[in-house]
């Protein structure tokens, strides 16, 4: 160690010391993290299949624990585990049986100097590829090719209006009441979008955008806290809908039904609104155009 070592380096285990891995490794907690992480889709490990890859979450914990003294505070250990950073800078990690590369990849992410080998040349090539930084130009080219392919194959299903590009689609489920056998729309309230001026939120020209259940028209309102509006000779309460307290309340017969009875997942959907974006301007929300409805029909 250098004489001007940092506080973090001074807190590390020395090669001759017992470590957290040997004396106080939190087996139960790490196993729970590894179990929760098992379905995570990490692009590095998706580069190539490997028949016996060890859980990356487990390897990260082992590596960090091996570099911490036995009496380290576990809260500090978990802070290091959760935070990106060069927690193993200055350490060397060697794996003589690299396999799918979990040990070396996780060590490299912690800024350790890594090396390894394997009797299987395929394992060596896989891990060498995993550890090689991607070329920025290659990423840009691949992204451009992907976008071109998507535009050619399904761009017609997302029609824009001039320079506007569709960003989000809003749908309502059209469910069948098991009581009266009549169809009705399922919704909790009439809000499509609301801008309360919070930092980081989408800024809109109008702070409240709602829909009318009678004709599904889209309305822009000038106050985010409006509680009702008038349309088609009727007043509509903005925060009221057909779905409340985990049940759909049929507007025809009043029967309360759960999703299981309605088979909501298989119910047809109606396109309510489209949110569009234009470069240099704020997002807008509009009702579906004939081109949108034609695209929905083509997609189905």
C-alpha cells in the first residue's frame, strides 16, 4: 500500500488478515439478493450462453467481502455492494477456471485488474469478448441499423402527423358484464395526463387532460386540480370511474365484478388517445385519427 492511501484503502483487508468472507459473510442476505437477481437480464451475460454460470450477484458479494476486514460494519458492506465505484481498484483478481466469466466481469466492474484462463478455449473467447469495451461507433451503427429495420417492418403501424411522432398510446378495456351481458369501458378516473409542476415531470401547455366517457373526446383543462367538467349537457366528476375498490361497477346494472370474472386480459381494447412529440416543442395528446384506427386494424 502507498503511504498516501485513501480512507477506503486503509479500511480494506490486508492480505494477511481474516476477511469478512471468512468470518462474517452474510450468507442469508446474499442468497436472497442472488435469488431476486436470477431473472435479471444483464446484457454482458447475454452475449453467449454458458451452461454453469455462477450468479453474478453472489460473485460481487464474495469479491467485496474478500476485500473487507472481518469486523467491517455490514451497513458499509451493503453500501459498497449497491453503489457503482472503484471498490477494488488496486486489487488483482485471477480466476484459473473462468467458465462463463462471472467472477472476472464482476471484478472488472469494481475496477480490479483481472486475468484468468480455462481448458476450454470457448470459455476464454467468451470472457475475452465480455471484458472488451464496446466501440462507440459500432454501437451507433448497430442502433441505426436496428431503427431502420424497425421502421421498414412496422413503421406503418405508428403513423405520425407531419413532424409529430407518436410516443404513447392510451387504451381502455371494453369488458362484458357477467350480470347483464352488456359491454362497458373499464377506467378508474377520467385523467389522461396531469401536470402538477413537479421538478423533472413532463411540462405541458395545459396542466390537465381528460376524456369524456360519453364520446371519448379529449379535453384540455386549465387547472390541474379541477374536479369536474361539463360536456354533452352533463357534468362529469374527473376522479370517478367504473373501476373502484378492485371491482368494476357496471354502469348498466350496477353489478360489481372482479378482473377474473370479466376476463379483462382477453377483453378488446379501444384506442383512447395518442401522445406525440415534436423536436423543440412540448408533448401533445390528441384523440386517435383515422390513420391510427387503420393501423390498429392492420396490427390486429
